[in-house]
C-alpha cells in the first residue's frame, strides 16, 4: 500500500504534494485525480496493481491531504485546481496522460480536457458530473446549498458524522486498518476554507456545469459509476453519450468502487486503457 507522497511542486505560490510510480517508459501515464475532501490516499490500495503496466501519477489538490492549506476562500475554485493540474502536467509529466477523475476530480478533469486537450489522451470519469453534484431530492439539495453558503470556515471543519452513508460499512470491511487510519488523518487535514469554496462550486446549482461543452471532447471517454451512487449513476448515460464514450456501472457499489469493489473497478479501468491504445 502506498502511504506517502515524496515529491512537491509549486504553482501560484502554492506547494502541492505529488508522486509517480511505475516505469515512465511504459506508454502513457495514468493520472489519478481525487475528489472533494479526499487525497491521493483514496487510490493508495490500487496503485501497486496499476503501476507495473504503466506509470501512475497522483497529486493532492491545494487545501487537501499533504498539500498546502491557504486559509482563504479566494484561493480555491474548480478552475484554480484545474490550472494547478495543467501546470503539473506541463512541467513535471511533460506528455499526454490517461486522466481519471473521481467526483470533484471529474469536474477538474473535464476542465483540463476542455482547456488543454493536448494533455489528455483519454478520460475516465468516475462517480462524477458535468453539471450537478446536488442530491436528486430538491429539498436536500436546497439544504446543502444553504449550508455551504452559511458555513463559517473560521470555526474549523464541520462535524459530518450524522451524514454517514451506506457505503461506509463496505469501506470499513474492504480496507485495512492502516489505510483507514491514514484516511482519517487526510480528512482532518482538509482546509475548512477549501471546504466552503469548493463546496459552493460543486453544490450550488449550475456553478461548475460544462454540460453544454461536452460535444467538444474528442478523446476516448469511459464513465464509471457505482450502482447506488445517486445522482451520478443517473447522469452517467448522458455523460457517456459522446462520440467515443462508454458507460460502466459497477453492481453493488456506491461512490468509491476503487475501495469497495476493487476487482470490478480495476477491470473497468484496464478495459478503458486497452481501448485507448487500440
């Protein structure tokens, strides 16, 4: 299991933690882009399996995990995180990648692909959206948007234990205690100012939508979604309805199938990568 990131990269006066594994000579790198409140640690249990066949690269977004915390909502947005990723790809990776974006990482990956298609050979969108991260229930969606609007980051991260999901027992049963301990540390390191700014970006209606630009994406795209991960599984068929797109739904899974359904998730990723090569 990967437990640390050993490299740093500076962009916009922000220091990001990142790393790479595997053989850089083996074809196109696979870049794993984590989601809201997460970190590269979300992929720690699959890197060893993916890396022997290719180089694997990850980064902790600004305000997340091991990367620098900025203490200001003005320094966080989906657009800024995409700019960070573009700079890292240009400067450190130096060639096109197969880009996998999970949840918020999918929104970032879509921005990167639309802004710099030369950097992305293919795209995997995992449990994500191009237009709405809000719950299907309009009342819950309104409450979430209101909470993000009123939340004061000066008081620290909110206590979200009351919002436990059915996926959490599956994650606990599928991951080792060491991974869970590090996951808790990474979650506690999330900058509350990033929580507010990025939360508003994601959960306020239309804030991060690129729905009207999906037709510009010409590279191969695979959309992966857990069977029970609403609203993302509901949006997956439309998101995959591109010129070179496909949709894979993982039965029994929720928001993080790389943790709870690793064999099925890995098979979906490998299927996509094999198709991108063909």
